[in-house]
C-alpha cells in the first residue's frame, strides 16, 4: 500500500490541478482530559492543566512554537465534562472554566482554529447520553453555555464529544447530535464549525460500515445546510488501532477508501482529529507520513489532520509530540509539519516586510523585500522552509501569494493574500508544494507585469528565481523548479516529468 499512495499522488497532479492540501494541520494539547476513562468517568484530581500559571507544562508556548516554527494552524483542546460542570445540566464551574478558558484564549492568540473537545466518549460515568444516561437536553445545556461564551469567536470549533463507542442506536445518537447543533446555534454561535463524531471510537476505517456516516448525514444546521458540520474521525496506525503502541504496522490508507468515496459522493468533509505514532519510530515515520500525504491528495473531502498529542504529556509518553523547548520530535518535523507545509495549508500569522522592486535581468534575481523574495528563500530560512510552504508565504507587502497553492499563486499587491495581482505586485511568490515524488512550482515573486521574460534561460525582471524543489521540499517564488530546472515563468507548471521512486519513505 505504500507505493500506491505515491502513485495516486502523481496521478492526481498530472491529470489536472487538485486542491493544494488540507486546510488545517495541528496538534492535540492535552491535560484537561487527564483522568477521563472510556467509561466517561473523569477523575478531575488527575487534571494537569497545560499552562504554566497552573503549574503545568507551557501549552501556550507550545502552540506558539507549533505555529511559528512548524506552520501549524489548528489545536484541539480536550477537556472532561466533569471538569466543566459538577453534574449534567448544571452551570459551568466558574473556577475550572477560568482555567480552561485560559488555554482557549492562548490558542486564539495564535490565530489558529481552536477545537473544544468534550473528552467523554458519549458518556457520563458509564451511562450513554440520550440512551440511558444524561438526557440530550442536559448535554445540549453544556454546549449552550460554551456556545454563549464563544459565540463571538468564529475560530472556536465545537467538537461535540470524543470517541463514542458501543452506542446501541446510531440513529438515536444522530438525534442527540442534532439537539446539540440546535442548542449551539440558538446560543448565537452561528459561524462556528461543529464536528460530528461516529460510533466505534469514531474510527475512520469503520465510519461508513458502522452506519455512522449515513446516520450523521441527517444532522442539519438550523438553516438546513451542512457546510459548517464536519465529520470527526480518528485513525491510529498500531496493531490494534488503539494508539497505545509506539510502532506502526500500516498507513491503513486502504481502510480510508470507503470513507473517502462516501465523502466525495455525498459532498461532505471530515477532519482527522487524532492520529499519531511513536515519536521517533521508523515505522511510524513512514506510515504516518503516508497517511497524511493521502489526506493532502484528497483534501477536497478532508479538512485537516491533528496529531496526538502534546500539552501536558512528557517525553516518556508513547505518542508524545511535546516539544523540548523549540526542538520537535522527528514525527512532528518529518510528518505533521512537513506534510502540512507541503500540502499548502495556511498558518495564522501574516507576511511582513517591504518591497522596493530592483531587478536583475540576467539572473532573474530581485533585491525586493526582506526575506529575499526572489532568491527562493521567500519567508524565512532556505527554499521550502519557514513560513513559505506552510502558507504564511514569503515576505514583501501584505499581498504575498499563498504558500503551496495549486495552481501556484503569484505575489499580490496591496490586499492581504490577494489571489492575483491587481496592480504592480510587490509581494513574494507563494511557496511550492512538496510531494513525495516531486515538488510543484512556487508562484512567481513580485514582478512588473510588463517585463515578463519569455526566454528559456532566464526569468523575468524582479521575478523570483528560487526553485520549488523536489524530494519533499517546498519552495519560494519561482521561475524554474525541481532538479530538472523546467522553466515556468508563470509558476504554474505541471508535475515533474521525472521523479524519484524511493521518496515515499521519510528521510
């Protein structure tokens, strides 16, 4: 199955432009869920808030690092229902909510998507919501209170509940979800995304055959639409799909196919909210990367992926993605960060710098802006590194091109992330998209529309000359790309005609 992923990726980009990659890439920031069991019982004495002010790890700094250094833009913030309220249907515990809200605010400060996750397995103390346990109305009351608090924060996503399992009646569970959706919208949170979890620990591999997809497809927003309702799925790659072993046995891409087909047929999206493996395991470095590449290839139906987990986990935890200061574990750098950047997801910060547009007609280099717009360095670091490939895109004025867009987007002019220049552009080009078997070109850098080069040996005056590269390397504004130096002055070429056949494996 590993070779089939690479073949699919090449096919997707050789027959025509596909989407640039998933929109969201991130990490679970755990700690407020510590003490919660799959029975839905939560021992709140075991909570370790991932915040320094509460004597925990510095989750705020972790999120800032993941955004700034890894280009990520989404964080899932698990919390136990029992932490938030003393009993089903009761008001929020003010002291506990203050602590949890501090984590939410730290997330929002990064400009990222912030997913509230009630980590209770569709239960309270062993009893299933709406099916012998708390009533739908009691659970919806929790979400009504949370939605009221975050109604003016559209980047807060409402993750209804973590990993329902052994739910007797999936259609009845869909009714519970509908009640929650209605309560969230009635509370005023009309723009927030809501994620819908299915049975079987919301496993991506069984989401269709368990009946979860069909049942949850009946859940509608109050206006009858489903655009802001996304299915939440999880997928671990160890021998029993539990996420409790450091070795991976497969990318399980074959198990994703039913869901992918169903999503395409029904024009719906899913978010892979949990996946991961041993932080330095060779098998996981291969299999996790392969799974994320598959999601990028099918980003029309997969909104994003989030790794498990960081926050209060220390280095001894099997699946820890917790950084040591600014130093990441290999699984983060080689899979989550690298493949989100190469897929073209957009991070939360803005481009910076100015452009003066001084050209070099011979080499195509331009001394525009900080960050070396035209040299291929674009945002920070060398070609394909830093913010460029992750979507923060190059330096120059605020009109820099999107990173990793397909087709590649040139530098913009005056409006932030302008998709195409409307006047003389001065921003850097969008980053190239890395693929396991060949880099796609970057958008061209700041240029003068009247001075496009048509020569096969040099690029336009003031146009970027950095290549987008290959071998899983994104790139800056470019006129030529890949090791073959195929000229493309508009930065919108097709996939490289010669690829290496060994690059599905992590380097």
